[in-house]
C-alpha cells in the first residue's frame, strides 16, 4: 500500500502545481501542458484509489482526466 500512497501524493502534488501555475498566470488553460498535468494527476489518483476501492475518488478523477483529454484534443485541433 505504501507504493500506492506515493503515487497518490504524486497525483495530488501534480494537480496543485497545475492549478498554481494556472492561477499565477504561468500556464494558460488553452495550452496542452496544463491539461497533460491534469491527466497525470488524475491517472495517479485513480491508481491510488483502486486498491482502496475508493470509488468516488476514482469516478471524480476519471471524469477530470477525461475532461483534460478532451481539452487537449481540442487545443491540438486549434493548432491544425
């Protein structure tokens, strides 16, 4: 379980970094980097929630990650 806790903390920190960078105008929400950070955070927190059967957290992070994937695809389409 210790391994999953480390992964979970990594995900939480990645989420906070993404939000802080966005809030401090270091990242823009229309850039893929912001969404990739959210995807990484979501995946890490999903991995953390699975062995704990933490279904609300798994659902929330899966939805958050899916939104980030869609946003990444939309920002990529804008470039093309």
